[in-house]
C-alpha cells in the first residue's frame, strides 16, 4: 500500500508501519514584471552641436524590492540622421532620482535623431520607451571684420588685407570677394595667426568702386557672408603718352618764356 497522510497531516509509511509528524511546507510564487519607464524626456528638442548639450532622462520603477536602480541596466538606443541605429552603447546613469544621458555631440552629423530608452531589470526583463526625437544643428562660422591696407589705388595695383573669422567647431575656409561694374573678383585668404590674409592684383579690372565681401565656410558646408561697410576705389592712371606730352608741353612753355624774358632784357 502506498505511503499517505492521515487526517491529521501525519505521514504514514505503510511499508514499516511508522508514523511521523510533518509540518506543511508553505511558499509564495512572486511574478516579476518588466521595468516601468516613466517621464521619458529629451531636452532641448533642438540644440547646437558643441556649444550646447542635449539630455535624455527617465524614471525607472521595478516591482521587486531587490531590483534596485544600481542593478538595473538602462541604455539609450539612438537612430542617426542616416537612418542607422546604434544600440546598447549609450548607457544612462542614475543620479538618485532619474536615469540620465547627456552629450554635446561633438563630431557627430547634424540632423534629426530618435532616442529609445531600454531598461533591463535584475532578472532580464526588458522594456522600451516611446521614441524621443531631437534635432542637432551646426554652428555657422563667424566673420566680424575686413581690414584693407589701401582703399584707393590705381588699376593694376594689389589689394592687400585681412579677414577676422572663426568657428567654434573647427577649421574653415575663407575668401575675399570684390564686386564692381565688371563683375566679381575672388581670392582665397590664408590663415596667419588669428586672421586670414589675402592679396589680389587688380590688373584688368575696371576703374570705379568695389563692394567688399568676406565668406567663411565650415566643414558642414555652411557659409557666412560679411559685407564690408567701406568700399575699395580703383582709379585709372594717366596714359604714358599723355604724361610725356604734358611734360613736353611744359618744357616748351618754359623755354619760350625764357627766350621772351631774354628778348626783353629781363634776364
């Protein structure tokens, strides 16, 4: 006959007719749910690279007391402007109340990004937040001044000067442009110390006033154009034959005057 419990909860071993007292074994099965991601936010939703930071944050709530924030892994999966995803790379840190991630995105492409927060608890249960979108913008170059050594000169002479320009994110290319009745004349400026210097010949240009511009372009292709409030004026030099003729006429007049004075006995 098989071993059984008697009406008093005692185990009866029929094979050797022994009886022993047995205490009921009581236990509770607890169901573990995935983390809850609350108040998921991104701020600001648009910002300038390098000079500003974007911050992604959320509150993570677990259902078991042993699942402390320190034992919860929280990552931000990020969709790039190109459409590709970078997953399980940007880990969010706990500051006592929230999980946060912040960056100035130096070296990253400008455009629209999508962030999704991923939280995994102590037992491997995972949950994902709704998508969070933000836009990163490029800081345009700055051009603040154009300095020109001589603003009135003859056609054929060189215009020499410098441009004050900068970019908080890196290197730029700079050029000076002169616009007059005969069109545009451009010259690339070269970095020298804290400014960009240039020199351009005006040979073949028309006489007249020229408006001066400086253009700075960064690595993203963003350009800033600055117009100099002062113009450059080119004048036409006197033709050499006219100069020679004028000199000859002056000499002839001087000789005639001298002869006349001698004829009058004035010398």
